[in-house]
C-alpha cells in the first residue's frame, strides 16, 4: 500500500519523462467562426472500436476552452521540418494563424497544410486529472500523406527519424 510520498522533484520527473520520444501535434478548432489551435506533445490513440484518440492540455491553457466549446477538433500531426509551426502554436497570445494555410476538415476545424496526417474528431469526453485535462475525441475521418516523417520531441529538442537507420522489425 502506497503512502503517496515521492522521492523525486518536478525537474527530475521532467528529465525522465523527456527521455520518451513523442510526436507533436497541433490541435485546431473553429470557435465562433475563428480558428483556434495549440501545440500538444501529449497525444495518443486510445481505442480502435470505437475509434478514439486522446490529448492532454494544461488546465491553464487559454486556447483549450475554445476548442472544448467548439465541440469538434482536428489533430494535425506535424511533419519533420515544421518546427516553426510547432513553436507558433505553442506560444500563448498573439496571432498564431499568421501565414498558416489551412482548409476546413470534416468537422469544420482547420486542417493545416503540409502536415503528416489529420484526424477529425468530435469531443467525446473530458476528465480533469492532475494539472491537465484528459480529452477524448471520437474520430470521424482521417487523412495521411505517404512518404513523410514525423517531427519528434526528445530530451528537450526536436528530432527527426533517420530512415536509413530503420531496424526493419515490425511488431505483432
């Protein structure tokens, strides 16, 4: 039985978790006719049947409440080389949409141009967990561009896959 004590601090937690490479997405929505979006590292598939995904914005996010109110969103999986786009949507305030080309997806939410893939979702559920929300989306449609590679984040920096170093081993 645990007594809920921990033997590490927030900095050590961040360092260890930062050792897990992850893709980066920009979650977008159309709120009252205006596009809104934010960069997310915490994104994953949740269920195949029904098709569900999840992401975890901070409770302090100023963009996420508008995505929630929209009730639908698009997850835009960033492609290697889209570091500037990632940074643009990661900052708070300002015009995140300056110079960003997009088209409406199935839900009306923006699909960003040049991304690796898009996943259009309806908001399925939301939970408060720690200092973040756990947001679940029901997938309505998706699209992927073959031959592109994801933008990765690992140990505090952007990374790219090196296709010539693939192991050629597939999971079962």
